[in-house]
């Protein structure tokens, strides 16, 4: 915690699109041109909730450009935004392990927010937790069950909070659908989920796409978490298979799948009946009316629900009620 009682000190690890909005020397060509994490932390400081801020990347030579970008997109746009932020490594260094030095300048009880390539999450999170920091990691939190168990065990030993940023849980349409599924739709039967981003994101993520992670880790993780959240205590996954499509990314010189579909067999706990879920994610969609298409269809034994998050639509049909367009925001 900060010496200023009630405020927290925060280390942001990762300097890319989600933290700063700075990609390839300019603002990201997405709905995150001003970034998300840094913008939010500067706003928290304006509101008196955050004190000292640090930002850590690999290539310190990017920081002059990042500072100019944030000045243009944040300081000159919002009122009273103080962009003071310590950066690691120095502006002349390239250091993949800079997070070790950066985290060493923070105290137990401080917070680390990690938005970095998927294969780096475990090492960075473990380092911060060992130092007594609370940690939030972008999804997927780690890539293996063994790493998940190790991280959870260490967090318990250090008595710190470790969370994963699965923000669909905070989407009122998804939260409402979850409540309806659990309370009124009966046993799980079938789900189809789709999430995509436009193909120019391949350029944004070319440093790691197909090398250390893939589109399923990156996007399917949202709807898989939604299923785990919705079906906790109701059903469990018993079989997983995967298929993929390819061609677009490889034509751009990126050796990765274009789209990945997971087929998951779920077993209802109360009577051992089966349900099936399909989770598809893609990063080769055309540019369209939204940056990310996000939708799903869920069917239980007593009803079904459609959610189209991109267009803020939700319909429900049940055995004992009329078809309805519902509005969780009302």
C-alpha cells in the first residue's frame, strides 16, 4: 500500500495495446487506441484511489513514443490527468526480465496488473506474488494446469489475491444470462459461442501469434470461463476435442491457425445426462461494425437464450413462457 493511507501503488506489466494503446509506433487501429489499463490507472489516481504508478515492458526504447502517445491521447483529451509513471527498463535498454527489477521497487500489498503475451504470465505473476503483491492477469491466467496449481498454492501461502481478467463476468448481458440459465433453464443441453477480431490484429500480435499462444487461448477463454461460471455445481466437462481452419495468417507469414473450434462434452451432475458446447474464436474476421463479435446461444432442458453482446441484444424462450426480447439494462 502507499504511504498515503487508502491509496494503492500499482505496477503495470506490459506496454502494448491493452495497457497503452500504442502499437507499431502509433495508436492501435482498434477500439483501444488510448489503451485500457494505463488510462484506468491514471483515472484512479485522479479519483484518489491510486498513488505511485510503474510501467514495465521489454523494450525501453519504446517509452519516448509511448509517453508522447499517452500525452496526445490521454492528457490532452481528459481533464486533470497526471501521467507521472516510472518506467522499466530505461529508455536505452532491452530487457525481457525487467519485471524482476521493477517489482523489486514495490512493496508487499501493492498491486501488479499483467497484460503480456500468454506464455509470460506464469513467471511474472509468480515473481510478483513471491514479493507479496496482489496480482491481476489478463486471460488466460496461465497455459497449463501445473502452473495454475503452483500459482494458486503460492498465492495462498503469501495471503494475496490473484485474479484473472475475464471481463465478460462484468457484462450485464452475460451476467443476466448466467442467472437465467442457473435458475430457470434446467440441465445443460447445448451451447454455441463465437468471438472474433479483425484480421489486422494478426499484425498487432505477430510477435507471439502461433509462437507462444493461439487464438483459442486468447479469445475462447472468455466463453469457456462463462460456461464454467454458469455451470459450476451443475455440470462438468468430460471430453474436449479441437479443430482449426487456416490459410489467412499463413499467407501473411504468420504460422498460426485462423480460427479454432473446441467441442466440449459436458455431463450434468444430477443425472449424468450429457450436453455439448462449441466454442469458436477467430482473428481473421473482416473489419465490420464492431471490433469484436461476441455472441452465444445457450439451451437448457427447459429453455434457451441468445445473447449478441456486440449489438446489445438478448432473447429468451422457455417452455412455460412466451418468447421475449429482454433488457438487463432496464
